C-alpha cells in the first residue's frame, strides 16, 4: 500500500471524567485513513493511578509533551473539554511542534484564566449543581444519575454504559491552575474549533465567547452533546481529516 501523502500525526487528549477509550472509534477511522494516532492518557485517569494531590495542569501538559517527543515533524493536537486547557498549555510550551491546535467542545482560556474561571462564567452549563466534592476537596464526583444525561444524552445505550463503566472521580487541583500565554508561542499556533451544539456542559454560548476571544476563524460544528467522539465518531473523524488536508 502506498503511503498517504496527506498522512498526519494526530494527538488526542481526553477531557475530565473520561479516559483514552472515548477516542477508540475516531482513532480507528484516522488509522484507516493512513494517519498516525497517539491517544494520551492523562495522569490520574484511565489505568493511570497517580494520586490526585500530585496532579496539576503542568503534570498533564508534560505528559502530552512526553507522548509526542518521539514524533518526527509536526502534529495536529486535539483536546476535548478539560483537554482544551491541556493542549493550550502544551502549545505555549512547544509551539513549533504543532501544525494545528483543534478544540472539540473544549475550554479555551485566555492568559491568566483557569478552567474554573471559564466554567463559572457559563450560566447555561448544567454541570455545576451536579458536582460533589470529596471530603478532602481533592476530587470531584458527578451525581451518578445525571452522568450520561450531561455527557452523552444523544448516545446509544451501549455508549452510555461505556461512560458509566469507565467513570471515576476527577482530580480537582488542575481545574484551578491558571495558564500564562504569550502571542509569540500560543498565539502563533493555528487554531480550529469544533463546536458541540447540544452541549450542556460547555454551552455553545461560552464556546462562541472563547472562539471570539482567541480570534479563531476556522470553526466547524457537530450537532451533538458534549461527547461527539462517542455519539458521532465518524463525523468527528471526517472533520479531523478535513482539518489535516
């Protein structure tokens, strides 16, 4: 088989209360298209048992940088939700390694902002009242009966069961870590945003504000909940192909 001349390396970063499994179907499509794919497991998520008190946004972004350090050439870096904070931090640290930065229903901070600053500015989000902090304040739970309604209301029963089966409490510290961004680094990287139009975790109104704040002109949309890679994976993969052309 001849090499795909448009072959890209996609690096996929999951969000909060999720893990690498969410990208499985998208990853399969991207690989079938002749691309390389790296799915990052954030510390404290999935099978990684780093304790919550040791985690920070820097720990997350350093894990992403380590994951792509062996790649020759540039990558397309994709972040969802909390992953948007992570990929933003990565782009500030290694801008020359990234050909495009893609946000999917993701937090996109300005310099000096933390995820909590953005989340608290989103009156249309349904997440806040459904959060349950642990006694030590180090992790946050989502009320179990609301989990799939919040994250994947438009998914199949199998999708919903997968989210429930892979759920674990989210480390809290990284939510309050602020980013420091510069025009020369983060500002110089080309950015694309994929809006999630039925999102009740990061509302479309907040997405629009963040897109405008970052001056992004290339915007796509999927008519999905907060987890389009589960409910509409082929649509997400097709947009990522298009972005990579």
